[in-house]
C-alpha cells in the first residue's frame, strides 16, 4: 500500500522517528564533548593532546561505522518483507557485528603506536606521547562503540528509537561522573587527567553496549539476534560489506578532511589547535541534529524503496532536506551572535591562554556558521542515497569534494594566502558546499530513474 502522506504528514513522521535519534546522537557525542570541557578546565596542553587523540579515534570510528550504516537500509527494507524479512534482517545484523569487529582489529595497532605516527605528521613530541597514552586506554573502547552503532541501526530501522535516547543519556551521565572522579582525583581516586578521561569514556561505551544488548533481547526475542553469533554467514557478510565499504570510505573522506584540518591547526601551535578542538566539538554537537534527521531519511527512504513507493521517496526527500535547512539557519544565528559564550564553556576562566583561544575561536565559529547549511544538506542527501542503497557514486563524489577541492583549499587559504585558522576552516566550507550540491543532484537524478523504472 502506498504512503500518501502530505508534506506536513512527512514532517510529523520524520520528526517522530528522527528526534529520538537526534537525542541519542547528542547524548552519545556528549561523551566526547564533556571530555573536552572537563579536560579544557584541567589543562590546555592536555586539551590539545586530546584533540589529536580524538581525531585518530574518530577517524577509525567513522570509517568503521560504514558497516553499521549499511545495516540500517538493509534492515529497513527487510522489515517490509514479512516473515522472510525477519530471517534476512537477523543475518545482515549479525554480519554487521562481524565486520565491525574486523575493523576494530585493523585499527588497534594504530592506537597502540600513535606517537610515531603523530610525530611523523609534524606534531610536537610531548603532545604525541600524551595522545598515545589516551589511545592505549580509549582504543579498545572502539569495539563496544561499534557494536552500539550496529544495534542502533538495527533498532532505528525497526523504528524503536526511544530506548536509544534513554540509554545514551544514561551513558553520558555516567561519563560525566566518572570524568569528575578520574580526571580531577575526587572521592579518593587518583588524579589521572587525560588518562582518566579515556577510562571514563571506555566505561561509557561498554555500558551502552550491555544496555542495548539487554533491550534487544527483551524487545525482539523472536529475532534470535545473538544466537550462533560465532557462525559465519558469508552471503550476508558479502552483502553488508558491498554496501558498507563505500559508506565507510565516504565517511572517511569527510572525517579525514576534518582530521587534516586538525593537523594543519597543529602546525599553527597549541592555542590554535585548542581553539579548533573546542569549535569542532560545538559544531559536532549541532551536526548531530542533521545526522539524526539523515538517519530518519535513510529509514523512510529504505521502506519506500522496499515498497516501490516513488512518490513517498521524493516527497520525504524534500521534507528531510527542508528540516535540515531550518536547523542550519538556527545554528548560524547562535554561532555568529554568541560565539564567545559557547567557546567559553570549555575553558577555565582563570586560564592564561583563555583570551588567545577565544580570539582564534570566534573567527572559526563565524566560518562554521556558514558551513552549517551545506553540511546539513550534504549529510541528508547522503542518507537518502543510502536508503535507496546507492553508495558507490556518492563515495566518489565525497572523495572529489573533500580531497580534490576541500583539503587543497584549506592549505591554500590557511598557509599560502595567510588566513591561518579561518582559512583552514574556509577550505572545509568549500569542500562541504561542493559535496552538498553534487549529492543533492545525485539523489534527485536517482529518484527520477527509480520512478521511471517503477512506472511512476
């Protein structure tokens, strides 16, 4: 049966599905944000080291979640196929676990020997050593974090999103408490600083994994999701891999652009790197709203694709992009109107470097206000394309936009033309703008082809 929702009906449906996802993403990223805030209040050199460590960890995470992101449209499509679909969604989810574990094994040596890598990339030796110490504690937590992402994709595709929000909120609260104890040495615990932040984050990820495992077993016992988990299913593994690896490389292209920007900012010194890290945490927080709406777009596009409902697909795409634009305009106002207030939340008022960091950060926030719009459009268009299982062409678009255009422009504007941090972020904005235009064009072109094939 075709979905004949009006545009307002699509708004309600997307927000109903997407807002708990937004909340869950915000709560999950709050682990990284609270780490940054509390380490920023602890010591600026530790903050700079955590920016470097967090960059490596995040790149590994974002590449590896390509497989969990592939689970979402596959489960969404399978959920429209009745009893046969239950078998299929179980198979692809299990192999999502397998591929996530393989990705974690691949990145573990990078975490353990991060110091020579960072020194080779031009970072200061003391910062590189501190970052390596963080990653040797936080690196193993990548595995539970990836399992959480697979379970989130599975539950979101089945439109069970409220539990994701509450579990993520509980994990964020646990992380804040543990940070206070372990970073600053409260309640009789040793003062561990950066290492304490890593340990607290690891506990938070493990908690989320266990809580979601228990919820899935309670909510969907008939799916038998965790039985015979050790048994390989090569056909399903191949299906998830084929859809997931282009998603992972596409996400790598974007995350790698931001990692490249972090390295460029590190060349400018500790203060610009710290300002960059704070501004990046703020923009990451607001980006989670776009990501939640993009996930909702993926799920609804996947269901429409599974039903062959081209009208629902196109109208849902229009509404998803419109909602993302509205949120981008709201955040632009905040970034431009009150940047010092937002940046100041991450810094100790008595820190002697506070004024210098704020001076750099205000300029970065102004550029971030501009790229919020294009960043929201590109991630929504990418989500819609995943919903119709189109991932290889978008991967090529991302590589061109971010590395063919964005990265060279960041270096050119920041160093050759001398705009420093603002120039580096200007290059980011240009790369995101190109991606938003090309991915949007790809979705509308693709949806027209789907409509023609289905006789719409």
